[in-house]
C-alpha cells in the first residue's frame, strides 16, 4: 500500500453543461451528492454536507478497489467559505 499526502484543496475547473444552480445543488445536497459522486464505481453509504463556513464535508462508500485493504473509502473536507449568487 502506498501512503498518500492528504488533499488540501479541491478546485472545480471543469465546465458542466448545466446551469450553475443545478451544479450547486449537486455539490451541496446530500442525496444528490450520494447519487453521483463516485458514479457506478462505489455505493455511497453516507454523505454529510454542512453548507456554512467551517462546515464539514464527509462522503463514505463501500470499497470497490481490490488493492485497498479497508471495507470503505472516504473523502472528507471543510467548507472554507460560501459565496451567494
């Protein structure tokens, strides 16, 4: 197993063919996030989004990777700021 440095930031630079409001909903609504974040690669069992400065982001899925020695994979972070509009 290889140790990886923690992810310290996440910037979306991709253009999506949907209105900004729809993309915002997909990233901030727990049920929406569970439905698409890992696509068909894993079954998401938990999604937590606290949409406020300092809020938590936590996503857990069943492991689908044979080389990963754990039952679950997870991604977590912190909301630094929210800019309305």
